[in-house]
């Protein structure tokens, strides 16, 4: 099946710094990718839809100036957590659909665990 | 909007017991339904899926049938193993919703030897 990678898998940063997380579709192109956030022992909450070549669409309650999303190419989307604080510590997961297959199935990245000290 | 409701956990079973995790959904369109599994410290893996009414998804001994009349997609396995211990998420994806995936809250399964 299609593969989605994320980098880094784990990051620890100081409060006030910015962190960039990359999401790549390795063997397919994706005009749309999705970013989710998962708190410990909770479900995945959709943060935003990343659209190649245009602005991301954010879900209600998600600060777009804090979570910057850039979808620069058909295989890469980045999420930048700006001025991170401890409450931003979470597991961030991206997904993409292999549009060439015409399927509804999303392929998920392995996730990035962010810890803000 | 679309939503998914699944039974709360944790569910604790002995090895070889029968497993059922209930899942119901609400959707305005005709969604595809999924079960994902998340092992400790890992990302999501697709377990099985069904794209239309009466479809049965199956994988690794797990099964779920898309029941449009009851808007349900219950997960079953006849004989669980210790290695099945994980968190299971029911989810839907609707073409009308731009293929966003909506997840249930997740059900944690513990299987004892």
C-alpha cells in the first residue's frame, strides 16, 4: 500500500521555540493531506486540511497563526508549531489519500511526538 | 455534522475470548467505514474497511459489516490473542466531506494470557 512518512518522529524543544514537522507521501501524489492531533489516551482530532498550492483549511478552534501549514508540493506538507508551549505537547499525525486509486482510504504517517519543556 | 460513536473501554478479555466493539455513525452522505488499530507507542494502521452497505471488511481474524439500516460497523473477532492488545478506532470518511476522516474516541483492549 501507499506509504506516508513523517519527520522527525520525536522532538523535544524549549518553550517559545518553533518546531517544523514534515509529512511526505513516498510513492504517490496527494493534493490534499490532513493533520491530526492526539492527546494521551484520546482520539485523533482533525486540525486542518492541507491543500497543495493554496491555503490550508483549519477546523474550528485551531489557531492558524500558531499551527502554520504549507503544502509546497504534491508529496510534502509541513506543520510548524510556532512559539510552542507545554500545552502544545502532543502526538501529531498526518494522512494523505492516494487520489490516483480513487479510494476513500487514508494512509497515515507514523506520527511525531512533540514535547515542549 | 458527521460523527462516530464507539463503546468506551477499556475492554479486558482472556485469550481466546470473543471480542465485540460496537461502533455507530451519523453521516449525511454515504461514507466509507474503517477500523484502525494503534499499538502502544505506534501510529495508526488500517485494520479493515467497507465502502458500501452490506460490505464486510475482514483482516487478521477481525470482521465488521457495514449496516446501513442500523448505521453500525461493529468489530468482531472470534478468538483474541495477547498480541491484539491495542487501541481500536472506528472511523468514517465521506466524499462529501472532502475525505476528512472522523474518528471515534477509541476503545482500549487488554487481552490477558
